[in-house]
C-alpha cells in the first residue's frame, strides 16, 4: 500500500481537478488552494511508511502535516465564508497539537 501511495501521481490529479473545476465552473480563485494538498499528501504518505517501518507514534505525529491542514482550514473559512477574523483562532490549535504529542504513549 505504501509503495502505491508513494508512486501515485497525486500532483497530476490535483492539476486535472484544478483545471476541470476552473474550466467547467469558472471557479479559479479559491480552487488554487487544492495545491496545498500536495505537500500534505506526501507528508501523510511518509507518516504511513514510517509507521510501517517501525517508527514510533510520536515521530508520526510530529511529521503529520497539521500546520498545512490548519492553513487550508483558515483559507477555506476566509474565502468561503468571509470569517477571516474569528478564523485566525484555528492557528492556536498548532501549539496545542505539538504540546500534546509528548503525552502520547508509544506502543
């Protein structure tokens, strides 16, 4: 499974999806955020591979693309719902996430 995910042409899928939505629905501006999923995908695949190689849960959680996910959530709140002001509060979850990782017990 890990090898398949590693070789899967995810950036190509994102480009096709971006162009398809852009041409069919004429929605170019917020759709560019799809490109932020590319680094998140590869960090997630790395985490799966690391766990499969005997990596610890803490290592996987530390490499999980949580900040990228928070950025995407903030941009979706802002562009989609015009919640820029209360939306910035999601960034407070990043230090909370990383402060909770040491509390995780490895198996």
